[in-house]
C-alpha cells in the first residue's frame, strides 16, 4: 500500500467506490489547516486530459450547495507507480447510503435521497448533469448526507460504470442506449435510488442473479417493477421519477426533494 500521495500521509486504503478508483484515508498537510482526515482518490488523466478534468472540477467546485461533497484540492500525482491525478475531498465518516457505519431509519434514508436531489438540482442549474447517482455516492458526513461527485475521468464513449446490480438498477436505460446524462436521467436515478433505500426487493426482479450482459439487457428491455409493499406517497414519487417519457417526470430534482421532504415529515429543508 502507498504511504503517501503528494504531501498527504496515507492512514489506510479506503473502499473502492462506484467510480472504480482507489481511495485512501489520509492525514492532510499542515498547509491546509485541517484536523480531520481527508479522502484522496486517484484519477486517471494524462497530460492531454488534464485541462478538461481541471475545467470540469472548477465548474463543479463553483456549484454552491451544502449537499455536495466538499472538494478540497486536485493535483498531479508524481509517484512513479501512479502517474495520474489525485482529488482530495472531505471524508464521509458515516459511510454511504448502501453501507452506513450505523443504523439508518426510514426518515434518515429518505432525508439522504432528498439531499442528493437538492445537490443534483444545484448541479443542473449550473449546467452540470451528474450521471452517476446511486446509493454508494450518497455519502454520510458529520454535517449530514451529501452527494459525491461522478466519475471525473471517464473515457470518451463510456456510458456508465457500475460495480454491482444494485448500482446498475439506478441507471436510466436511456444512458445505456447511448443518450448523454441529463436532468431527466438524474431524476430517474433519484427515483431508483429511493426505491433501493426503502426496499430490499430488486427494481428488476431476477437481476441479482444475472450475468453482467444479461443484467444490462434486463434494464434495457424490461420495465422496473416497484415493490408493492411500499405505501402510497413512496410509490407516487418513485413511479413519477421512473416514467418512460422524460417529459412526464418531475420537472426538476428540487421538486423531487420537496416531495421527499414532505413525505418524511422533516422540519426545515436545507437549501
């Protein structure tokens, strides 16, 4: 295992997330003035892709939303073993929606999806679709649930990158058909993520036993089936987000957040 990345001291390797990149829990250098550990993620970007990556990160860092994971620094990783780029973010000490470090009740799970919806809306208003909303990227920080960034170094032509059938179930089939990520595809993913947060039943029954190619075909050529055990308000929101016609889905992710907020009975929704 690496002992350092730039001037960050590695404490331990962290779990590889849906972006498929190695992550490390690190002690930040004194120059940052931070006490808590940070997360350093290796990104794959050569000299030709550096400017595009940097431009995207600048745009993402300019999105004003407390519901987005805080981006702290990006720089070239000059290690001979990893000639790439590193991204530093705050650390989600509470884990993620799919793997929390503690027990999450129903209200906490709905609140996490609502936070992701608010974050997605802030990105959309800045002209940035997310394209990868799923439970592993709903991160639990001391300040509450936040949405982590999508894969920032995806090669051209990559439709999506998933690590399990649960993540695949949150991908809008239009993305698998070659459409680019958009406001409506993120809304679809929010609905699928909400379903996964409230039910252990697969949105596509049988997908848990499929080989990868078959699982993709199932998403492309069948309709998701909402768990009949979910009650009325939950079903209405999930069904609205999963409409086949993007024009009939909620207009904005903020609308999704507001509906979730009312369903969970939360007091005072963060902006």
